[in-house]
C-alpha cells in the first residue's frame, strides 16, 4: 500500500452533507493534534453556525469571509471581491506549512461564479505544503478540481425535508 504525505478530498453534488463531512474531518484532525484552518467562501459573519462555535471552542482557526448567498447580495461586485479575498487567505494557508488540514468550504461556488480560476486553485493545491491535507466542498465541482483531488465524493439528494417546506434546522443544517 502506497503512503502519501497528504491528500485532497472533494465533497460535491446536490445532496446534503458536503460541509458536514468536511467538519467531521476537522474534528478528527483536531483530535490527532493537527493545526486546522477553515476558510468559508459563501457564508458571511452573520451566520452563527454550530460548527463555527465548535471550532472556536477547540481553538481551530476559522475564517468566514463571504457575505452570504449571491441571490441575497445587494452588491455583486462586493460579493466577488470578498470571494477573491477569501481565496487569497486560502492560498496563503495552503502554502504556509502551518497546517495539517485546510478546509475550503464552498470553494466550488467561487470558481463557478468566476471569482477564482480553476487553474489558480489547482496550482495552489498542487503547490501546497507537502503535509497539508485539503478538503474542498461545494456543488458542481469543475473537472479540474475533480482531477486534482485524491478522493471525490458526490452527495446525491434522494429526499430532503426542505421539499416539504421545512426551513433549516439549528443543530442539523447549521
């Protein structure tokens, strides 16, 4: 069995659980004594999520750098600028050698919306510090990210309580 210094995980698809799975890895890495950083590309500071609360409690570095979902934006130029800034923070974390795990939550949207090029993401992931594991989440992952990832999981919605008109549930969705 081959041994590697680090891996890249990609959680994509239209089903639930992409970020939740990433935050499970966050907890596992922390429990192993790893330095962990999370960069969120879409959620803004007003989101008081359970996973962020847990990360703060554990001393995990957390950056919520978006301003919410694009359909809620009142200034798409500002939203794009925040996405590009989030990428600059993420790229620095990947290259630094300070982390054994960097989670790039909802990064695929920044690529899909054209805020960050897939080529730049691939170059930063390939050029990351050798012992930095990466988890990337978000729907519609471009082929370039699928190619650079070592493990790709596609979440597929079979059924969702949202379809019955139930809003997001604290403790389940956030």
